[in-house]
């Protein structure tokens, strides 16, 4: 009952990783995103370990309660056994057997005397049984009391240790996200007067956006791009911003974006205005915040911009889907693959 869960390996590496995060290049979004996701995973694992520990505590306490109930049952049975014995002792005190014992020792014993001596023998035997049972119950009571005290102390210590580890991991995760935020601000990603990017830029919240229907992702779960008025899911946005920086180094200008995340109403509008060139509302990757429509040369098939993007986009988790090459033909449409992005 005193065994503790092993300290998560993630928590043991916190100090070393803390130094590496501080030394990281503030504009290396891929590295910062990877560190943020890793920190979030470690925090999740530690939290699960704490929940498992709490479940073990509840189980052990239920077992202890069951044993205490068994002890109470045994004590009640002991009381039932002791009562008739007490009654018999009382009767013997009321009817002394001194004369019968003397007759028995002299060899002149009647049937009544033999019956009385048999009762004495039974009394002694049952008395010893009661004493043995009382000793056993007392030892059991002491053992359970010791286990209960030891269990509670171990549980309090384990929970305190794991809570401290979780606090350390949460603090580390927050520092990484802060570094990521600062990097985005330096790259020109702003949404408020203080220059802070949206909370949706936190890549650890990206998977949470899957909880919402297509085209109905709340603003808090979307990350703005450097191109004003455009936004994507957190992980897709970070990858696109990195891709945009590489594109600027190659062509001396940012990528031109005509469309990114579309809410359900916008998707319905596009679908009815351009039949055959837009996905059914509720099924578009634009509604998941995982697609962009580009301009500035990329929209022209086999242009230098298109060819460069085709050759380099997968390095950042983006790609031109096969259907967009043929039906419908949309060289401007590009998508982000979370599985591909997770390998970067």
C-alpha cells in the first residue's frame, strides 16, 4: 500500500530542456512548436499519472473500508460467542461445585458430579477460545490501524510530489508558449493594440479545435497570419508562417493569400456563387482552418512561384492536393496535413 508511482521521466528532464528552450532561436517556429507540443504531452502524461494515483488511492481506501467492516462483523460474532459463556460462568458462581469436585477426586462421583466436571472442562475450553479470538481481533485491529495511517501518509506524499511536478511542467509549457508568442510578434503577427497574437496560435490547442463543427471554430482557437484578415488553426498557421518566411527569402515578398479559414456562412456563400469549385458546406478544409487559396503568381499553374511551392511546401507540412491538379483544377488551393506537420 505504500508504493508510489514512478516519477515521470518527462519531469526529470525539465531542467535540461528549460535551458535548451531559452537558448533556442526565437524565430525558429518549427522548433518552438515542437517544444510546445512536447511540453504539452509531458504535462498531459503527468496529469494522467496523477489521476491514476488518485484512482489507486480510492481503490486502496475502499479495500481498507471493506476490511474494517469485516472486523466489525467479526467483533459482533465475538460478542455473540462471549455472551453464553458469561451466562455459564454466572450459573457456576451461583451453584458452587466444591463438594462435587471433592467427591470426584475421592473416586465417589455420581452422574451429576461427572456432568458438572464436564461443564467445567467445556467452560475452560471455550474460555480459551474466546481469549484466542480476542487476541486475534486485537492484532487485526492494530494491523489495520497501522495500514490506514501508513496509507494516508503515503497518499498525501505521493499526491504532493506529483502536483509539484505538474506545476513545474505547466510552468515550462507556459514559458515555451510565451517564447513562441514573442517570435510571432517579431514576425508581424498581431491582433490587438498590445501586439499580442491570439491564444489560438498555441499549437497545443490545435487538436481542441476538432471538438467544433466544420466552419464553426471559435475565434479563440484560430491564429492570425501575417496577411491581414486571414487566420488558420494554430499548427497550420505556424507552419504557414514559416513557409511564408522561406517564400519571402526566395521571392522577396510575402505570399499573397485570398482565402484561409472560412466560417460556415462564408463557405455556403462560396459554394452557391461558384458551383463545382467549392466543397459542400461543412466538408471543406477551409472550414477546419487547414487550407489557403493563394495568389501573387501561385495561382498560375507551373509559374516559378507554383513550382517553388510545390517543391518546398511539404517541408513545412503543406501540399497541393491531387484533386486540385485535375478536378476541379485549382492551382491556388493548398492544404496543411497535421500528420505531415507532426513529423517536422
